[in-house]
């Protein structure tokens, strides 16, 4: 899998502002200085994946609560058994080894021999969702991955045992039904989901270097067709309710308030014959040719492999194993197909690629938590200074998450360009069905455009809780902006600078312009902001814990992957990329062809080649950064090249 550094290679080094003068800064000993360290008394090193699961409270059964992972089974007068997933120790339901064992016990005790049960509804008691997927900590805790084969076989036998009771089963889904959660629903006879924005269905195992192991590679193609299933499994994409209904993944979409009542009514109808069981979506003539004839299948599998080769460069084994499982199932319609699937799952779980991808997933999850115990201030209104591409992008992702936004620039024309940028992006989302017109109008209404000529701008800023500056890389300008902001904002207001080069300590240095140095922090976004997930958060030595916690909380709500780093030259990303790009230019000087360099690095696992990256960023900008890092503290690490 790709390392954190290779992921970082896909982000822009700098935005257009960074052609300005880069001031000298303090010197640090090594690139490792970019890592933000916490005092030993505050935190310990992050635990390994297998040990990172939260320790759960020992469960003691009682008549009111017989099971840990399920509420007590409810039986309606019409004979509908309602089984609600609910682990009180976790915010979301996950399909763990413990849940599967308890499910078998619950089934035998309450369902199997009860002749009064005419149908079953599976749903969740949690507002957070149905089932968010399998518990990856269970998978990581098994040292010999071949031992996963009998574990998965036991789970599969349980699903077959459920089907053998021969009563209709309905999955009532609100919120995420991902991975093993969707696979559970696929074993049901009918699927109903809510129209909530929180509801999404998918099989994202490929993102962890795995494949769906509970029958997903067999049941999904049978339901939605091979092409639709391959698209879901090979990309790991989430399917929203409207599309899920259109492609036949669910049978009905309802309002969240109606989910359980409609599911119970549907279960009754399935039992008495007034509602028909779900059937695979009828294929068009062209799809029948592609999926059901040898010539069509040959063409289809050739195209699928071609796409996977192009997207992975052969670096990831999981997509190829998924293809193999589906093809095997088509050729072997009996129970052997499930055996082949679980053996493929165990084989993938033992690969270094899966281990690395699970590590990245776990690390990303842990990064959503800040080790400091400080409480962030409550942010309602965010002001963004600078309406260029960077500032407008920051304003866009902030408004989309429900904040009131003030977007300010020097004149109305500059602010207008920023508003147009956001509006264009939202209109594109509407065309692609990723946003409704109502959401577009709501987001637009949250943004207040302001300029230096707007008489009321100071009154607007008086209500700001966070100000994010995204102007040119000029130290004097940034300090002047802080002075202007401090004069009109409340004392608790946090000031964040989007600089990628100027030391935060220099921007925040107490003096005539800066009075509230403790409220100053770096928030370095990457362009284009709506697409790039990384956000570097950089406290200086005097940044308060509350200001840091506030920047972190806002970044998380914006959907960013927040990395807290030290206030050192290049911060984290540019500090990693600088030496790489310098070495690349050294290889170019030695005669290595440009296309060969790009291909070699992409084959290694980088998302984009270094030559393409330099071209996208601009050779002049990359040169400025390299010279700056060389003159700062990286010294010889930047030698050899001539960027």
C-alpha cells in the first residue's frame, strides 16, 4: 500500500501565493522535527491496530437485556420478529466475531424453534446506522490468517441456517450499511433504506486490501448484475439511496420516521403473500448479451482487467482476487463458490498490502482524535480572509458543514470571483446528483460576501469565532491582518493562517500588531481545497491548547484529515517532498528520461509521478520551495539536484 508520504505526493506543494519572498526561519536538526510530539505525561505512543479497540464493559445478561450486541427480540401480534443490532459500548455497530457468536445463540434461543414467527426484520437501535462493517481489529488480531477460513465458514453457515428457517427476512437500513453490514442485508429477502443523507451502502473491503467474505462476491452480482457489482466492489464506492433503488440494491426508500413501521408492514405482506420477494433487476438486451453470453463476458472481463491494470499498476492484489471470485462463482454455482471466496479473503488478509492499508485506515481514524484534553471553543461563524482559489475553497467546505461564513477580500470584484467559484462547484454537484438545489441554496445563504469597502464588515467580524487567513505569503501583510482582526473580533476568536512557508512563530510574535498571540495557529490547506483531504495544523510554542483544539475540531468537521505538526520549515508535506523532488532533478541531470521517472515512481505506489507533479505545481514554485528548504535546515538533504 501507499505510505503516508506517497499519499502526500498527490497534493500541491504550494498555491500561487508562494512565489513571494520566503523569509529566513529558525533552524532544526532534521526532517523528523516536523512531527508534532506530545510530552510523555500527556500521551503514549499510539497502540497497534490489534490493540487499539476500546476496552468494553463486561456484559451481564438480565431479563431486560439478554444479549450484548442485540436488544431483546420483539415479536409483534402478527408474528414479525424484530431483531435490533445495538452494542452499547460502541457508537456504531460492527460485525465482530463476538457479535456473530451471539447471533447464533440468540437465533437458537429465540427464533429457530418459535413457530409463532412468520417473518423477521433486522434493523438497528442506533441512530448512527445499521452496521458500519466488519471489525478490523478482529482480523488484525489473528496472526495466522489461514485461521480466518473456519471463522468465516461458521458465519456463512449461520446465514444459510437463517435462510433455512424459510420465513421472509427484511433488512431495514438507516445510516451506513457497509462491508459485512451490507452482506448481512444481501442474505435477506427484502431491503428497505431511508432517504437520509447519512444512509449509504457499499462493500469497501478493497480499500483495506480485502474482499467481501460473507458471500458478497456471489450475492451482489446475482442481485444487481455483474457490471454494477464489479463497479461497487472494485472501487469500494458508497451507494446513496436513490441510486441503490434504481440499481435494485434496495427495494424501497422511505423517510427515517417510517422505516420500522414500513419494514414491519412489508414483512407481514411477505408472509401472507401480498408483497412479493425481491428479485434481481431485469437486464436490458445489451446487458444480457454482455453478462450472459460467452462473447459478451469475454469482452466485459477484458475491459474490467484493463481498468484495474490502469488504476492500480498491478500494485494491489485485492481487485484481481475479487474478479477471480466472481468468475469462479459463475462457473461453479454450488457451495464451492463460497469456499473459494473465504479462502481468497484469508489469502488477501495475509498480504503486506492489506496490512499497510489497514494500518493507514487505523492511523487515519486515530488522527481524528486530539491527544490534548482541552475543549475547543464553540464555533458558529467563520471568517475567511482572501477570496482567491484557496480562500474560496476553504469557504466552500466550511459552509457545506453548516457554519456561517464571512468571505472578505479587498474589493467586490475579488469577492465576486470567490463566490462564483463556490457557486460553480455547487452547480456541478447538483448536475452530478451529489447535491440538491435546496442544499445549494442553503449553502449559498450561509456565505456573506464582504470587502474593504463594505461599511458593515467590522460589525460582521464582531461575531466571528474563527478567522482563517488565505492571503499572499508576506509576513508584514499577515501581521497587519491580525492587527485588523483583533481590533474587531471577540477575545476568544482564534486566528488561523494558511501559510505554507512562513514560520507561525514569526506571524504570531507578540508586538504592536499582535496582542493575542496565544490565539494564533497554522491551518495549511492544499489546493484544490474541496478535493484535497489533508490539513496541516501547526501550533507555535505559545499557541493555547484551546486554540489548537478549535482548529482541529473545525478541520475535522470540514472532513479533513488533520495532521498536527511542528512549526518547522516545510511543516510536514513540503518537508517530505522537497528532498524527493531535488533527487528527481539530479536523476534528470544524469540523463534518466522523464517518462521513465514518472512510470517508476507510479509503479512504486505514488499516485502521480514527480515530473508531472513539478509540472502541475510550476517549476518556479518548486524551485522557490527547494531553495528555501536548503537554506533553512535541510542543507545537504536538498543537494544533488538543481531545482
